[in-house]
């Protein structure tokens, strides 16, 4: 379950929520069985909480929504992808820190 400012993204709502977002969108591709994903979750939630209104943040479970993960060639989790104007604008694979995520977002 995502934090209060982190949207649950699925194959069904991806286009509407992510690609049509007016703000930069940080999407965390993860899985419930992934240890490093659990380490990244509080960092992603902090970015969401501290940048409400400037960016949008979501989490996608690759097992529940394999279509989007396959479309963007997600080979390992966690992978964070930033979308701007409906296009991929940045990517980071593996656990990282808040500063790296903010830099990817351009905030």
C-alpha cells in the first residue's frame, strides 16, 4: 500500500495518471517480495510528501501490472522512472537517496 501522497499505479490507470500528468511524475516500479524496494519506499514517500503540488509520485507493482513494466523494459526492481510531458525523462535502477530522486525530477 502506498503512502498518502503516493498513487497506486496499475496497467489500467497508467496512461491517465502518469502519461497525462501536468507535473513531472516519479514512478517507482517495485514488488512486494523485493527487499531493496522496501528500503526505497520511505525515501519515495518523503519525496512525495515534501513536493506535493510540484510533482506527482506513484508506485507500480510489477507482478500486479506486468504490462507497463514490460513496455518500459523494467528488468530489475526497484527502478524509478521520471516522466515529463508523457515521455520518459530519467531512470535510476536500485536503491538511491532523496537527492538523486529530486535531481531526476528536476526539483
